[in-house]
């Protein structure tokens, strides 16, 4: 098996804190990284790099782990341009707009849904995303939810069953009946295609008792919980996530002190989704508060056609630094190692021997430029599983 060294790296972000004074980013200056097959086999200073068959000169630019986007909704049809335009003209966001996408998704054929999914995955890859999670949630029938998961599973192992996105229109007058469907026949059809189960625990969607029923039923089928929690208002979502050992509580915009303490003293990651606040003109999550309390924080795009139609992790990094109180180092860690923690993975989000060779080459000498130069297409190279794809 041939090996490749990427050398002349100005700053290599490894996310290995043992390398430099417990710095979480584990930065190495004037660095090199060696790839063999789909794995990283060596990192260190360029002058000490072993001989390899192939050599890539990074040209004094920065290299960091591929972004790990741990929250997206990519199996859908249509868009919601009119809704966005109206919202920017003064109409507030609510959970009900999801129904528009449900109707379009149900009407779409498999080929169209998969083409749409592939389009946004390609878009995300060009911006440095090498690992992604995606959900169902725009079908809300047994057949349509299972179809969405089957399509997603062709492209990622990180597939989430989100039958409990909102109550299906047909069950508007019988939410208890819909919860029974989500935890019964729909779960039975969807569980074989998913790793995770999720629920939108929010006013207008599912309350705490309903969310508990959904997540515990999923756990009984071998799916691990994650949860949309405390996005639009204070509520029970975060506490439920910690109680059920959810991998991630996502959004975390409206938190009590007890919520912050619960996250800080658990293995549940607080996944923040600044694209949603940007696109809805909502209050920003207080990342600084979570970090200072000791919680693990991830950043993700929440790419979806209604409330966060961006596939750009670099954009979310810039927002987190500008508007959520994060430092550039913290935001980059959250978008790489933090996303991996939200998926309970140790083989991505880091550049250490044994990890997957998922790398991003920036047209900049430092990862700080992701926030310093917002909106600039800095990603100039992407390796996924050891293969250069951008």
C-alpha cells in the first residue's frame, strides 16, 4: 500500500491535546502528515517526516481535520424561498412550515430525492465536510420515512430516524395516535436503516412526555437518542437528553442554569446550529456560557430548506465566533472533534495515527482565517478516506 506525505504545512490542527501543552487543537507548526490507505499513520514536523511514495506540498498553508457535520436534514424536495422572504419581512419562524416540505417530499420520486441529497453532499464536501449525519422527517408516513432512510444510508452511516419531526397532517387532531405510529409500525420499518433516533421536543411539535416515549421506544430497538432541544423556548428537552444519555442535544438556545449544569456533567454534547439563528433572526445560543461551565460543544449546519439552508461549516464557524462568544480555536474544535463527539466517534474529527485520513487544506496559513475571512472560499483541498476529492 503506497503512502503519501503532505508536507510544508504552516499549521496542522490535529485535535490531539497531548502534542502541545494540553492545547485541544494540538497544533503543529511547519508540519507534515502521512496517509496510508484510508488512515493517518504519522503526524509531526516536516523535517522529521518519513519517506513516502508520494508527496504533496501544502505550500505553507493550514491543514485541519475534515468537518464533521452532525446535524442535517438533506432528504427533501422543494424549497421554502417564499417563507424565508416573508420571515425576513417580519413574520416569525414556527415549527409549522415543515409541512410545506413534507408535501413536496412525499410527491417526489426516489431519483429526485437522491439527486437532491447528492447535490448538497457535493456542495458540503467542497466546503470541507467529510463526515455528515442526516435525518428523515419530511415523509411522516411509514413508507416515506423508511424511503428517506434507505436513500440516506447509501451515502452515510450516520442516519437518524426523525419520524417525530412534527405531527403528520393526517393526525393533526390525534397527536397521540401519531406518536403510537412513530413508536410502532413506523419505527419497525425504519430501525433497520438507521443508527439514531431523534425528536423535535418543542411547542408546536412534541412535548416532554411524547419525546420520552419516542426516544425510549427507539432505544428498545437499538437506536441511540439525539434530540432537538430548547430551540424556540425553554423546555424539557435538554434534561430529557441527559437523562436518556442522548449523544447530543441540538440547538440549546434557551437554557436554564440547571440545563447548563446537566450538560456540563454528562456525556451529552450541546450541538449549536448558528445557521438557524442567522436564518430566522432568533436569539443566538450562548456558547460561552456552555464552554465556561465545562460542557462539550459541537457546531453543525442544520442544513434544511426551512430554517437553515446552508451546507457551509466555515460559515457556521464564522457566525459562532462573531455572535456566540466562541474563540476561533473553540469553533474549529467544535466543528471537527466536537461534531465527532456528537456522533460518539473517535476515528474522525482528529488527525492522529489510526484516524481516518479526512483532511482539509485551506488557502490560508492558519485555521483562524475561517473566522477572520468570513464568506471567502478558503477550502482548496479535501481528502476523504485518504483520497483527494477536491
